[in-house]
C-alpha cells in the first residue's frame, strides 16, 4: 500500500485534522461490529459511519480529544516505555505521526516502526490492573487485534510487537512484549471489509449532499 507520512505529533491539531473522514486503526473494531447474525451492522459500525460522514461534510474531527489522568500518565511515561522496549529487543523505534493512505480514505497512527516499516510497535502504558491482565494473558488481548490488523494492513509491515509498560511493578514485570506476524491475520479479508465499509460511507455522504436545497 502507498501512503504519505504526516509528521505531526499525535494528539496535535494537525494530527487530528489529518484523520478527518478516514477509517483509522483506533476505530477498526467499530467498523467490524456486527449483530449476532454476523451480517447486520452493529450500533458501533453505524455510529462510525455517521461520524465519518459528518467529518467529511464539516471538515472537522468529531472526537473531542479528551485526556483523563490515566491517559496523561501513559503519555508522560512513553519515553521510558520506548527505552525499556529498545533495551529488551535491540530494535530502534522511529516515531511517526499519521500514515495517510494515498488512494483510500484510511490511515493509522503508529506508536512506532522498526527498519522502515519492516515491523511496527503498539506500546501501552496502562493502569496497573490492565498491565496485570496483559501479563496473565501472555498474548495480545483480543480487543487490540483489530487495531493491529488495520495498522499492519496500512503500513505493510511484516510484524507487530505489542508491548505494555508499568514502572510501578518490580523490574522483571515492568515490560510485557509479544510479537504477532502479518501472516497470523487474513489481511485480504480485512481489506475487502474495509473497502466495502468505505463504499457505504461514500454512498451516505453523496446521499446527504443530495439533500441540499438549491438556491
């Protein structure tokens, strides 16, 4: 896939604007939301579709950018977390802002990439109870799989390291890291689902545009 790197700090206004109207990794799970019949769209998918249509119509992000105390602590701890990851793996992580796909209305915000997108890193600095759940899981939590799948799809990376860091734990338990391979996912099936969803967004956008009253 071909993309352009928007070198803006995550959570900055430029970064937020780059995401407007695009399907991003953080919303991949919502895009895949269906009812128990496996076909009908769930409310999260419907809400996401409406949000993207509104963003395209207004040119403004619909997410408010709210950051609570737990999230702010995670942001503040990111440099320490990356240092711990690099010390453990020997990988040098490059920070990137937003990857904007050149043909589709999709993109993703990576925590970092390794060796020019050979691999990507998904790094969390969560509350201690969440870090504990990652340690006990010993794998990537299912709730994070859609975002990782989306980011692998957009970036073209061959693997993703999912890591969690909490310096409140004993040293040997502060960093949890597990790798998933691109081949662990059905990238083709996800691509088809994402492109079908984007066609729905396009159709809804054109429908709403057609409601404009002519002067």
